[in-house]
C-alpha cells in the first residue's frame, strides 16, 4: 500500500451541499509526493447519500488496481457515477471542447445552406465587437450586445448566427477542475502580494488576474472604492462600459458581497502572515534579502501557504461561492456533471422575446460594473447565439456566422503569435476579417503578426481588412481618396517591409493586390445609425455574403529540394530556442526579455496539469509560429513546376500546400511540448527552495533541447527524429496536392 488514502465527508460553514476531502494517490502535492489533498463537491445536500458516496470512494482508494485511467470502466461498473467522476476527472484529459459541446446543442449552419463563416480578429479597442453589433443590428444603447468597453472584453470565442426563426443560445463553462485551478492561482497571487501589500493590492491580485481573462470580481463583486475620485470620469460615449439595463445589486446584496469578500481577503492575509513568519524564522527577514533570495523566500511562503489546510478550505469556500452564482439563472436549461457542476446552458426564445433573451445572455458575456457579483462571464469558455438578427441599414437578410475572437495581444503576451484556438478557427472560415483602428494605421505589432500568420497559413484569399474610426483621421491634406491611401499605407508598410522579408516578395505583392479590393473604411459605427459609413458597410456586407470556400482547381504541382527543407527546420528550431532562452533569461535576446520567476513557475504548472495556452507564455503556439514561418518561406521557393502554371495558379497551389501544413502543425507541437515531456513539466513545477528558480528554468530549457533540437552536422538522433517528423508532415501535404493535380490532369 502506497499510503493511507482515506476520504471524509465535510460541509463548509453556511453551505448545504456536502463535500468530500481526500488525498489523491495519482496527484502530486507541492513537494512532488503522491497524495495531493483534494476537495470535491458531492452534488448532494443529503447527509446519508453523502456518506454512502464517501464510503464507495474509500473502497476505490483501497484498491490500487483501480488507480489508472484504464481502470475507469471497471470502476464505473462498481461505483456511483459521481464517485467515478470525482476520482478520474482529476487525471483524465479533457474529452470535449467548448465547440464540440456547442455543436451538440446548437449546430452551426454550413456553406451548403448558404451561410458564410466570418472570423474577426483585431487588437483590443480596434472596434471588432462594435462592428459585430452593426452586422447583427443590435442597439448600442438599449441592447448592448455583444459587450464592449475600454477594458479587454472578449475573452472567449463568440459565435453569432444571423438566421430566421427563434432566438437560441448555448453557453459553455470551464470544468469544476479548471475553475478550482483558476481560483488557486488567484489566491496564490494574492498571498504573495499580501506579504508586503496593502488590502487594495491584495484585492487586486485576488479579483483580477494580470492576464485580464479570469476576473473574480465579476463573480464576487469588487472592493468598495472608499469614495475615490476620478478626475477623468466624464468619458466619451463610445468608451463607456456597457452598463445600461445591467442587473444591478440591491443594497443588502451589495453588503453581503462586501462582507464575504472582506472575509476572503482577511483569510488570505492571515495565510500570508503565518507563512511569512515561518519562512523568516528559518531564513531571515525578507526585507533584508537580495532580489534572488527574496524570490526564493516568496516561493517558500507560497508553498507553505498552499500546503496548509486553511488554504484548501479557502479554495473550497471560494469555489462554493462561485458555484452559487449559477443559482441566479432560473431560465433556460443547464447541462451538468454527475456532481452538479454546470457544463453548458441552453435557452430558446420566441422571435418576440428578443429583449429578455439578450438580457439573460448578458449575464454570461457582460462586463457592467453594476452587475459585479452576478456575472458569470469569467467561467464561460464559449458562447453561441442564433436568431433573426440583421443590420438595420441592409435591404436583405444576410446569412452569416460571425466568430468574434479574443483581442490580439489581450494578455500582453511575450510574443504576438496567434494562439492555437484562433488558428483552428481560420481553417474553417470563409472570410478572415482583420479589424484595426485607422487611428493606429496598422502600427500594432500584434496586427502585423496576424497578417503574417494568415499568409504563412495559406489563407490570403480569405483575408479582408476593415479600418474603423475613419472619422478621427483628420488633416488638411487627408480628404477623399487621399485619406484612404494614407490609412492603406499602414498595410503597404507591413507588406513591403515585413512580409516581403519574412515570407517572400511574391507573397507580399499578392497580399497587397488582394487587399486593394478587400479593404473597407468605416467610422462612427458605435452609433445606431452610422450614416457616413453605410455605403462602405453595405460593400463589406456584400463581400461577406458572397464569400464561398475557395475552389482549388489544380493544374500543376511544385517540386522542392529536401536539402533546403533541412535548413528551414534548422531555422525554425533555432528561432524558437533563442526566443525561449531570452524569455527564461538564459541568454540575451534583443526582443524577448526574461519573464519573472512567478510567470515561469505558473507556466510549468499549466503544462504539468495539462491546461491550454490561455496564458502569457505559450510554447506550443510559439513553436507552431516558428515552424509555420520557416516552412512558408521554404514553400515559397520551389525548384521547378510541372506543367506551365500562371502566377495566379502557382500562388493558389502554394497556399493550398501551406494550409495543409498549417492544419497539422498544432498536433506536432502539442505532442512534442505537452504529451512527451509532461513528467518533466511536473518535475519542473515541483522544484522548491534555494536555487529552484534557476533549476526550473534549466528544466524547461532541457525540455526544448530534447524535443525541439536544433539540427547540426553532428547528426544527433533526437534532431534526426525531429527533422523526419516535420519532413513527413510536409511531404504528405505536397503529395496530396500532387495527387489532386494528377487526377485533374492525367497528361502531366
């Protein structure tokens, strides 16, 4: 027997639902020892049932033969489904995505039904969600959907279907395990801040993570501002947060929220004070330490706090409080796990119930501060809304699926590489709509990288650009076409100075020729009736409605030198490795600066526990970008062509190969940076004590050295294996195109 693993039923003070507390034999604690202490909801208020479930869990914990994912089937035959979920959900990979669950409850219409799928990208504040409002025809004053604000708003994909019939919505949520993970990170960050911060600094760390995605203040309420005065309070109408018609809190509700929040903050500070005293007793006063020793001490303080029963109870209490927020939604149907955690919410409403329908949906997607304490937005992983929406300025009813994505650079990323989730959306899109403010004129680094990613993925033909805020572009010489030329100059600058260098001159020229016909200029779109923009909006709508999946008419195929491919793979691996050596602080890099030790530690935990790339550091996305860029340059330069294709036909074929490669790269990156080195990520996260900060960085670098080796003349076996995997992926894509050409042109 590996150790005494015993479960016990508990109930948090003031809560009716029962919990189970046990040490999980397949989860490691902060000291990397098996038996992480775990608390899970049992999904019942019945004490007798709770005790029966705990008895079954104890039986499972006594049988080591059941301690593997492969034994789940046997456990399912012997135990209650709730017991099985409690034990195995902690260790099994996620089996369904938000999109898969949405597809089950509300399938998207297809191009065969006459619908065009449009994916919108843009930096925060560029106006892409405001443009979505115009295309949907939602009133910016009374309906305010989708939500906009000066803050970063869209943190999950929103799919919006313009169709006839009733209104319908599906919202998907992170799992209970994910929610606990996010709460643990929020509390841990607040504990570190509490070592020397005041209450407001602790509250800020607890209620709003630095990546501005998981915001507990939406769920728990915000700390009162004590009458703070903002000298810039009179913001303009366009920048105002969506607050009209928001579900406001009653005075007694607000008081209860404040009391609960203050209780959580007091417990966080108590944890920090206790852990700090223990660490200082052993290692000296933190204030007298140098920067490196102080970092180690803060790590030890966090470790002491996290391993305590008080921390586990606090996480459980916060999770319980968060779960109560679902009780505020009495309309619609929740899909739930066996233990009662909601996985999705589904609502249908008649065509005459638009106002009430949108008010309910805003509980899951809104950001109005008056509703802090009632909003479920931070728990949402996907939103799909369908109904008889249409632009008020359009004569016809367009059939569109609009996909609004998280703002480029939302997380202030160390890089501007497109996340895996966004790249997967591009594969299915008919139009990729890049939205940028004319005030910025494509000066955003993230916008330029997005353009480059689209070109490297072979989707130039899908691309269109919309410049917003044209009403703010002023100058004595900026009138009529001169103004449009001035704004388009930002695109020209990226194409001629970035894409021509990083991809090819031919790809840059083709992009500019394509965008000359597919760039749109709008202003005042925050208004209900944007009169000056109507002609351009109608031109944009006509293009979107007419969009169909590109038809590939193969007439020739390219031939490549595999010797050059070796150089391309070498270049990609070197770029990735040098980037990460800069981020880890192991060697200087002109563009990538060292990240704080807390950030590197948080990365190792995310990869150790299998979470996605919704973080400031994104190794898998970085590798995809590096490979996509180098392989794109390789594919731009074939040594010969079969037949006698025109430049247009050559471009179409090369982009076809690029798209096939782009769809396979995420699988390669995931396998090499997540699946194969997962135990090493776990070991890197478990490091503690003096020297652990440097040792953790070296463990991460060791993962990259083993699984993303830079090929050289030594013929290292790992490097050869890596090259063969990339080569196989590429040659398969080229072979598919060659086969299509030969089938269409037997004479070649």
